C-alpha cells in the first residue's frame, strides 16, 4: 500500500506541474529560476492647463525625464524596493509641468512622439503604468489625454493592460475610460496622497498580471454635470470629506478592484470638463451598484460645497489682515494661482497692495508678496546687487488683461540662483513689502522657499501667496487665513468665465437644471 501511495503522490505532482499550477514562488524566486517576469512600460506627461489664461506652455516646462531617470518620480520604485523586483521595466518619457496655459501643439507632439518611439523599441508589453494629470489642454485638441492614450494603444495594442493614475482634478473622457483597463485618482485635496495613489495604480496593475486575471471584466463610467473649483471641494471639510471617505470602503467589496471620483477641472472650456465616477472590477452588479452609489452621493450634496476658507474682496481681505493680531495672516491671491493654471504674472493684486498707505509709508505692517515674474527686473537687480537700489518693471508680460507691468523701486535684500522653476529669485523691499521677483514663475509652498531668501514668513505680519487653498506646510504655518477673490486665468467666480463649449446644463452654472441620468455606462474592455 505504501508503494501505491507514494506512486500516487508522484503522479499527482506531475499532473499539477503539467497543468500549470501556481508555484507559489516570489518575484525574486521567479527571477532566479529563470521564469518570465511581466514586461511593464511607464509613460506620462502631466499638466493642469487653463484655457482662460493667455499663456502657452512649451516643452521645456515639463522637465521630462527618460529611461531609468523616470524612477526618480516614484519613491516606491527605488532599486531595492519590492515593486522594482516584480517586473521587467521599460520606462519611456515622464514629464510634469507646473500648471499653466494651453500646451502648444508642437510641444505635445514632440513629447508624444518621443514616448511612442521608446515604446516601439521594446514591444511587446504585458502592462503599462500611465501617470498623467488629466487636465492638459493642447492647441487644436478637445481631449488631450484621450488622444495621448489612443495613440499609445495604436503602438502597443489592446492586449496590454494599462493602469492609469490621475489627479482628482483631471477629466475622464470616454476615450480615456475606454483605453484604460484600470484607472484611479487621488482621494485627498490637498493631494497628500499623491504618491500613495500612484503606488496603488501600479500595484493594481502588477497584481492583475501576477495573478493571471488580466483585464477586469467590467468598467462603469458615469459623467456628472457638476463643475466646481478645487477650493470648494477640498477633502479637509464637508461635504468633500465624507464624500471621498466613501471610496475606500467600496474598493473592499467583493468583485470591485478600484473606485474613483473626479471633481474635474473648472478652468478649461472643453466638452470633457465635468465630474466623473468610475469603478472597475470583475462582478457586474457590484461594479454598477458602487458607481451609481458614488455618483448619487455626489449629486445629493452638490449644494453643500463651499469655499474651504473665508473669502472676500482683496480690499476686505487687507482690512482684516491689518487689523489682525495673528501672525502670519495669510492671503491667497486666488485668481492668478500658478498651481491651478494661472499665468502667475498678473500684477493687479500687487499694484493694489503698494497703493495702500499701510505698506507704502514704510512704517506699517510687514508683508511678503510671493511672487511676480520679471526677467528684466531680475537682470537689473543682479547688477545692483544685494543692498543696492533697483528700479524697473515686472509682471504682465503674459497676462496684462487686468493691469499693466508694475514699477518696483526699492532695495535688493536677497538674490538666489539655481531654483528649478524660478532659475533666479530676488527680493526687493518696497516700503514694508518684500516682493519676490523671479526670472520664471514659481509657486511658493514651503517655508524653505522663503527662508532661502532670508525671509521669515512666521514673523511677517502678512504673507500674500498666489495660491488657492493652502498646501499643508503653509496651512500649518498660518496664524489666520483668507482667500481673496482676485482676477486672473483661474478666477474662482466661474460665472465670470466665458464658457462656450462645455456641455450644458451644468451645475452650478445652471442651478435649476433637472435631475441628470446617473446610471452607470459599461465601457467595453474587449478592444476596438
């Protein structure tokens, strides 16, 4: 009997191997044993671009990396990381520009063609990790990301599994939804979970490849006719906080892989600009129910969205700041926010500040203004040197719709060279105002952005920053805070924007609109 028993075990083992039973080996063990790891490419170009800004974005703004340098974007893809050992990697082009104006067609085609050429070199692929923003506007295109992924599909085919990672302020057109097998976005605004979300998109891809499950069976896509600015949909406050808190539990349901809510991007006038819900998974009913539940929840709370902080005119904001004993009192110069797509060189706010006797007298409260681009002014400041006097014009080279270039006359207190975005920064003291002037536009989000210039924002009475909602470091630094309703390419008063091409009706522009159809639309996964 023992002989027959042992023989049965041997035969059973042979049968398991011949049927391709899972070996249970780790990625490292597979590699050492010579088993094939999945072949995974990486690509993506990202920007948030306002069509209401006169600015145009050129290729150099993307600071594109290629080949192994692409891994520098992802801490979870370090050489010794577990994820790095799970696949054979083929990084192509990855670029991420500061938000700005519409991307030139030449810049877009150049970055796309470089991506496609690199993809062609190492065909075929099992997977592609596509890392985009979702709100890129390109001259002559209505759906830049939809075009981008469609042209990638034409090269890599429809068998390759694509996992797309996005900003929640991106736009998900049907073309993007169709060509993405897995898709997810951030769940926090401000985006403190950006890296976590990218990692989730990559791990979703690797899990499906390693398990042999491949493409999910179902994708539900629901367009929602809501268009709101990020400053009204922050997850720091209700209803955004509770709305986005529903997402993660839904992903734990049987048959669901991932779920996402896109607020969409309010400052582009294209048909794809609106909110979207998507859910992917292998159980049809679970996917549909989850998508419709999230979409219904979003629509139900549409009237509850408010600005994340108090808002006022600039005049009212300054009165409050001057009267306040809190330090620093932070004012968001929202209309020209370069991190939402503003040109960053509107001079209207700075002009109003310098006219105010509180600051022009040289005896009032101290104020830091960050910032205004002025390459010619910077050149004059370099000649004058620290401690020297400088007199010149800055700003309004791109967006002069609200005010012309501003004359700044004062003492240079700092010069700093080598910043990735600004290239050269100078500080000029005008009255009690320290104005940061840059060669190229730059957002000021970190305390070190100020202290590197010899400025102490914590001891300044007032800090005015071209931003919308404060990023975490500024938020934690604030004594008090108000968001000023200033003009620019990302004006927070959407009714002042001249929309012509978005789909109507659209909430809140059409506040009396009827209940929309929020039924899930299943997007085919079987190819063309």
